[in-house]
C-alpha cells in the first residue's frame, strides 16, 4: 500500500527533494497535498505533474492565478496560512512532511498530530519552539515522528534495534563557510558569502543558520526532544567533510556512526520508508576519495549562537521560543542587509534578556512569546 503524503513547503529545498524521492518511488508514495508560500509557478508545475488532491498557496495574492491554472485539473485549491493547518487533517493523508521554514511550521504540525498523522519532521523550529508540547501530544495521540534532518536521521538509524541505552550522542557539524575565517574578518561577511555552504545546498534561512552555527544549536534542542536526552548527553563536534552524519555512544562505550555522501534525499527517503529501506540510485561513497575524515571542537568565540542555544535549552520554558523568533528576525534583517552578520547573536541575546520568561508555557504563551519577540527585535533593528 503506498503512503499518502502531504508536503508542507513543497517548493523549497526539502520539499523539491521529497518530490524527487516520490518520483523515484511511485509505488510507495502518493502525493495528496502540496503547499507553498508564494512560489505559485513551481506549485502549479508540481500540481500538474503529481496530481494531488489539494494544493495550498499561503499568500492570498496568488490564489486566483493558481486556481485558474489548475481549472481543468481535479485539484482543490486553497489559500491562507490557516488553510495549511486545516488541510493536513484530511482523511486521505497518512503522513505529513513538514518542510516549511521557521515558526510557520508549528500550528500545522500540531493539527497534523491531533489528526493522528505520521510526521516526517524537517521543520526543526517546531521542536525548538514547543518541544514539550509536541512530545506530549505525540504521546497522547500515539503518533510517530521520524526525523528528516540528516544528523537526527543518523542518530535514529544508529539506535534502531538497540536497547535504548544511549550514553551520549555526537552531532556532527560542517562548521559552515566561515570555519577557517579569522574572527576579525567576520565583520565584513555579506549575505552572498554566508549563503555559500561548503557541502549542502539548502534554503536561505538554514544556510545562514549554518553559517552562524545556530543551526547546530537548534539541532541540539531538536535532539533533546526527539531522543529524550539531557544536556550533558548532547555533544557537538565539527567534521568539515560531512560524511559522518552523527554518532551515538552506548552505555558500554561502543560508538555507532551513520555515514554517506551529503545528500538530503537519503534521510528524507528513510523518514518515509522506515521501518523499511527502499532501493535508491543515490551516488555511493568511495572511501578511497576521502582519505581524511577530520574532527575539531566548535569555536564558540566565533560562533556565539551555539552557546546561546545551549543556554536557552538549559533555561527551558519559553526561552527556546524567544531564541528562535529573535533568530528568524535577525537572519531576515541580515539577508536584507539591514544588520551585520555578527549582530545576529547580539540581537538574540538582547531578546533572551528582554522578553518575559514563562516557565511552563501553554500554546497561547508560545504564540505571544513569538509575537512579542519579533516586535522587540524588529524595534532594535
Ligand atoms: N534544506 C535542507 O537541506 C534542510 C536540512 C535539514 C533540515 N531542514 C529544515 O527544513 C525546513 C525547510 O528548509 P528548506 O531549506 O527546505 O527551506 P526553503 O528552501 O526556504 O523552503 C521553505 C518552504 O516553505 C514555504 N514557506 C516559507 N514560509 C512559509 C510560510 N510562512 N507559510 C507557508 N509556507 C512557507 C516556502 O514556500 P515558497 O517557496 O513559496 O516561499 C518553501 O516551500 C527548515 O525548517 C529547515 O531547517 C532543511
């Protein structure tokens, strides 16, 4: 029986690669729903190729264009962000791939879990903002979540079939484009420099997060919630070749690593095929070409975002939601050349010190924390 999937953010980097996986596995995956924010041209193309049951274009300006283009096709067209949160509950979907970027993933993911859908989670920000709420809901609704992030997929692949006796996990980080830069040169970083990731081709926001190493910080928090770990069980190591995608050290000291060429299609496919593995023609690793796999400590002086993320995780409550919202606004401002690269952590720290702390937040608290933090950081900019 094929899996019936909804892809939230089908026009993005993860979304288009998920469609590649679907294209290669037509007997395993049927596309039921595709959603985009404003890239209506690609959404229309995807809809005509994959013939989903429904599409959502969040930006209402493009609704009529999409509707007109799909007039002769048996595809429902919806618009608005609320429509994304509603469409994930459709009966004919069993799996939701959350490939939209940022805080916008939170509400649809909650709605999908409430409707009992399996979640293939790319949108790490959902777990960063409200990990406690999401994990409780997963348990209550007996819903399974598989990670798409390559590091978390690696950890997941290492623990399958193991008694759950993790001593620690070792998250690998490429170090991003500025790993070898001198701290003094980092004042002049431009968006073009920061968008050039050495190993991965990703969306703009995660590329900047990788350049500041906030991405690794967000992944530390994501790992805490996905695998139920304490802070001291989560270690980060820089591994510039991105061949080892992460490792798990077990109670007896044995370490398992999951390896392969950097290609997001593999973790995407595993998140959808689990517990099975489907055949693939992804390029295979040739060890002779990788004579050196190297490891180094992250430079927290150059990359203070990593420390801020650990601090937010330690503090708990709504602090990771503050960190996330401040980061989203700061990254956008950097991409629009309104602030310098090294101001990103400065703004985040100001928000973490300036926004009201809530120890045990409800969903409403998370929403108001996000709104309050966005306007606080915007006013500083
Ligand atoms: N890219 C990777 O290799 C990678 C790896 C691991 C994890 N992730 C995670 O996966 C998620 C997606 O990353 P990405 O790199 O694929 O991002 P991306 O290329 O920027 O794509 C984002 C997708 O979300 C849609 N979107 C953006 N804002 C939206 C909003 N407010 N409401 C509804 N839809 C919205 C976009 O639509 P439009 O195209 O219309 O703007 C696009 O389809 C992120 O959480 C990221 O951290 C990505």
